[in-house]
C-alpha cells in the first residue's frame, strides 16, 4: 500500500488544474527571464584566444563557422583528468540531438575544455558523441570566463565562481581524504586538481568581425541543460537523490 496521498480522478483533476496555473506562471516568468538575458549589454572580446579543433587551430571568431551566434559549454575536463567529469558527461549526452538544429538556426555550438585535443577526441569516441569539441589548452579562455581557477586563487581560498567567491578547499583532513578518494575514482585526480575546473555555459555574438560576450551561467544555472533532471522533475518521486548517483552512460552495467 502506497504511503502517498491517493484520491479520485476528479480530485486529481482539480489539483492538476491548480498546479497548471502555477506552471503557466513559471512559463511566463521563464519567457521574461529569456528576454532579460537577451537585453544584457554585450562586451567586446579583444583577447586573441586560440583553440585546437579536429580541423586545426581556430580563433574564437572561427568557432562561429559562418553563424552570428555561438554557444559554448565549458566541459570539466582538465589537462590532468583521465576522463571527463561524469556530471558534464551526463549533460553532454543531450548535445548531439540539439547541435544540428542550432546550426540551422544561426547558432553554432561547441564544448570547450582545457585538456589537450587528443584526450577530448578519444573520450568523445568512447562516449559515442559527435558534437564539436575544442581544446583551450594553454589559453586563458577558461580562466577569463570563470570556469578554471589558478593556483593562487586556490591557495588564497578565494575562488571566483558563479559571480561570487567560494573556498573550495576541504575543511578537515578527513574531508580532504574522502574527496580525494572520490575524485580519483571518477577522473583520476585529487580534489584540488579536479575542482580547479568548473562547469558553465557562455554565449557570444559576432557582428562586423567583432566578437562579443553576451551571457554566462554556472552551477544550478545549468539545470535546464541537464536533460535527465527535466524528466525526473516530472516523475512520481522527483529527483529523489542522495549523493552522487549518476555515472557515465557506459558505466552503469559494470556497477
């Protein structure tokens, strides 16, 4: 016998109609937030960032590939990782189906990571993905757009992320040991090395040969891109999670 409240179809419909009012209000609020994103001032990008792609070296403007808009997913894959972040990998499982539609709507999409290109392409092949992925290895790009942190930031305990400041260092030796063991199991590095990277998304516009930064989001600002959570939010038990329950899609059978 379920412990959840039960009722008649009529009672369900009445409750559902009340919920529908709130859902419609959330949709309208989402439309308003989208409009406000588009109204943000554009910031000219003057630095000459260079990327390595499977078609050779590219500038930020080159990544547009003839479109006027560019979306970049900052994928957590640092130079010392042995594999991509499982969370970013779960998000990236939804990229392939969207990329072709974006490309035909004047929007180019790229994932960008700091690991060397050979590591990225090898991992992409392992995961069965085909979306464009560029390496910013040796570039300031990830640092400048708030998803990579310097040794100096880490040591000072003041890491700039999500438009604020955080101290990502473990508070105790036991916490450090636990985090190190966890991150070594998922990406082959200690916590410090793992968390010097962060996830995010950035948007850019190209007009008259000039690139502009238009938007960035981090942390829970990426929730809408994480397809499985949109489904779980509509499932009977919701997210119903404790801890790090997800894995790379090719690892479930082995666990």
